[in-house]
C-alpha cells in the first residue's frame, strides 16, 4: 500500500464539475492499493498518515502531526500509484482490481476514522473521474509505502527490489 501525502492549506475533489469534498488546512492523501495488501498494510499507512510530524508546533519546527493539530484529511483512491512503465505504455498489474480494492479502500477509511475523528476525514468518489485541487503548503509532499513482503514474509528478494 502506498500513500502520497501532501500538506495543504486547502484541497477539494470535483466530479462532473461539482465539488463533492473539500478541506481547509490538513493533508491530501492519494492512496494506492496493490494486489497483495492486507489489513496490516492499512494499519501501517494509517499510523504514518496520522503520526508523521510535518506541521509546525509552537516553536515553528516540524513537531506536530495532523492528529496533534486536529486538521482535516482528504483521501483519494488512485490506482495509478501502482503503475509500471512497459516502454511507453502503463501497466497496472500490481494494482489491486477495482472489485477488490473498493471494499479494501473502505476498510482503510474505516480504520482511519477509528484512529482519528471521522468528521475530519473526507473522501473522493471511488472509481470516478475526479478533478483534484491541491494547494500545497511548503510545498511538503511525502511518499510512504507499507513494507514490501517477499514470499516468505521477510524482506524483498533481489528481483522484487528491482520491480519496486
């Protein structure tokens, strides 16, 4: 599972020209789900989103998380985060298929809400063509991926490392 986290002063999602979700100061999080992701991957990503210190604290240093500040979070499912280039074409074989990833994404949102204030969590529209407006603050953009597992569950093999 992968999250691209952007610190924002505002962000919104529109579908068919209509804004369906918007936030003020907080995080805009693009979520990619790969074929073999599990509930443990959800827990890992949720913890990183909620606890990473990327906001200023009273000393103006990066010492506060989105939870510390009680800021909003806008989440958007984005299967293209698990693309692979094959020449000039995009291949999405590593991404979880939509029929499996939609309930998995909903589980992610549920876990995020279980660990944070659900009223501060907003969402795009799964599977829709969305327009995302992001006013990045800083700019600050982080890419976080849950630990890659090999067949034995330990560390990636040499070939798996080269694919990532």
